[in-house]
C-alpha cells in the first residue's frame, strides 16, 4: 500500500468554496488535488431479483471524481456514505437495473472516472446526503452533497 506519509489522503484537504459546507447536485466540490461532482441522483425501485427490506428502495447517485493532483489517487466506493438523519450507511447496493456501478481503482494525474453509487433508503426519507471521506485518519473530514 502506501507508506504512512505518502498516502494520497494526506494531501487532500477540504478547501470550501466560499463558506459552503454542503454542495448541491450538479456543482463541483474542489479540494487540494481532488474534484468531486454529483452529476445526478434518482430513486430506483427494486428489480425482480433484488433482495431489499420492505419499505425501502434504492437511491443511485452518479458521481465524477477528477484527480488534479501531482500524484495518483486511489478511490473506492466505501469512501462514500449515505447520510439520512445523521445515520451513515455504505453505498454498497448492486441493484439489478443499475449499470456502471463505481468500483475501486486508481486515477493518474489528470484522469477522471464517472460511475454510479447505490444504497438502500427508506421510502419517504428526507434530506439524504452523500458524503465522501477525504481523510483515512479523521472521520470528520468529508465532502458533502445534498441529494435533493
């Protein structure tokens, strides 16, 4: 993996645009060496072969990650959390009828990747947010997007 001081997470620090802490869908959050954009999101009903709890459906966010740093950047869908009313859960669902799910990988300098993140969400849940952790060592450092 990376020696402790060479991890790409050490080089990424939140640089808020103005005083915003939560970004809107369609906006780009740019941080030292990293840009994240939530292009769109939608609710998806379970398919015939999906196993999901009753009263839930899927929320699917289409995201683009761009590496503008001088080093390669490792990304992983487990860097992202769905936050509903303070409860953070993984974007770890794989709905039958959703293509192009984001998997883990490495972005070279100047490269970008676009993919879908899917999670289960209670029907009627209000004010869901997508959070991307930008520090392995500090859970409080996140890029946050409101999914509405």
